[in-house]
C-alpha cells in the first residue's frame, strides 16, 4: 500500500509541476529530509492528510 501511495504521489507531483521532494517540502512547509523519509516508508495518516489537501484529492485516491 505504501508503494502505491508513493507512485500516486509521484504522478500527482508530475501533474502539478512539482519537480522533486525539495519543491514539495517547501510548499508543505516541512523539511526535505522529513518528507523524503515519510515518502519512502514511514508515511503517517497525518502526512497522507497533508498531501491529500495539497493535491486536492482524497486519502483513498492516494492509496489506490
């Protein structure tokens, strides 16, 4: 499920013109290291909520 969320987030980043984790972390107001760690395996429901809001999708969409 985490792998699927990572793929969906990468697709959403591409669609939104966000080039990398650095740009996304800046937009979200969290450190790049923290975001990278979360996206690569320890993603929490809070992070999923933050990303869903940012990309204007549901958490369910992130996990599909």
